[in-house]
């Protein structure tokens, strides 16, 4: 039986690219979406592997637990978890409301915590597994007008490093991929002039693609990364060194 990989936020952007890349490597896929059911169904049609889609609000721990139970019923095990789902908002710090803060932390940080906690018992039982968290360069450096986003992604990095130390003896690796400026829907609020200015700041002189991140995730999910844990793989074209 093929190994099973769970990908959150799989219907679009980075998650969609990750799903397609892991399918090429022979994984069975449990694909998590929240609202984009049409996109999730189209992805399912495009994949040439054993795959199922699951609707889940990752910020709700009960929904996460129930979804993982369904995944185990369908696939027996979870071998790889890719915590990719997230949201991004740009706001002045003084304009961030309590609701803005809670939503950002609940989706970008708590969601990864809930899914990791739900799948870990199965990985511990098997003495193997890989958890791959999608962070952000703003979690490493901080981003102006994205304080709540930066804080959530910094939390992802801290959780990655701490959990790696806790699960190593169980044969489980925990790593993060930290994207730079990636051309996805999250950049839709930027003007062409702003995107050009960002491109000029990148040593490799181009914006990143979802495929760039998917390749890094696929590496960490592979046997080639068995001796790598607690690390942050920065995929940013050199903008953060």
C-alpha cells in the first residue's frame, strides 16, 4: 500500500502544487479544503493516484479530529502531514482587531497544532512519520503591516523546532519550509508596481512559484531527508540570507 500524505489547504496555490508533486512520488493523498470545493474536485480529477478530499475548518479542533479519523478509516495510516493551509492579511498594527488577531493565530498556527496533534499517535505507533510545516520568511524576519501574520508564522517555526526534539526518538521528523515572495493568490492585493519592486529585491531576480515550494516539500517528505529534523528550509531566492 502506498504511503499516505495529508495536505491542508490543498485546493489552491502552494497546497495544490504540493499535492500534484507528492502524487508523482507515489503517495496516496488526503486533501483538506475549507470552502473551495469546486477547486478541490477539479484537483481530484487531475490526480492520477489514490486520493480523497475532506472538508475541514482547521481552526476547529473537533473538525480536525473527526477528519483525521475519517482519513485513518480510508487510508489506515498517515505517513506525511503537510500543514500548508493559511491566510494572509495586511494591516497597520494599530488597526488589527481582536478578531483579526484570533483568526490569524487560529488558522495559521492553531490549525497546524491541531492537525499535528491528531496524527501524531498514529505516527508514534508506527515509529515513523514526517510533519512538514509551511512557514514564511516573515516568520523569520518580521514583516511591516503583517505583525499578526509574522507572529503566527514565527510560532510555526518555534513549534517545528520544539516538536522535532520531542518526537525524534519515535522516528518522526518535523521540519518547515519557509517561502519567500511566491506568486499565488496571496499576492493578489499587490499592484504590478509593488510586485516589480519585490522582484528587484530578490537576488535571483524573479518571484517564486508554488512549484518551487512543492519541490522543497517533496524533498523533506522523501527518504532522502530522513536525517533532517527541526530545520527551516528557506525557499526565497536569496531575499533572506
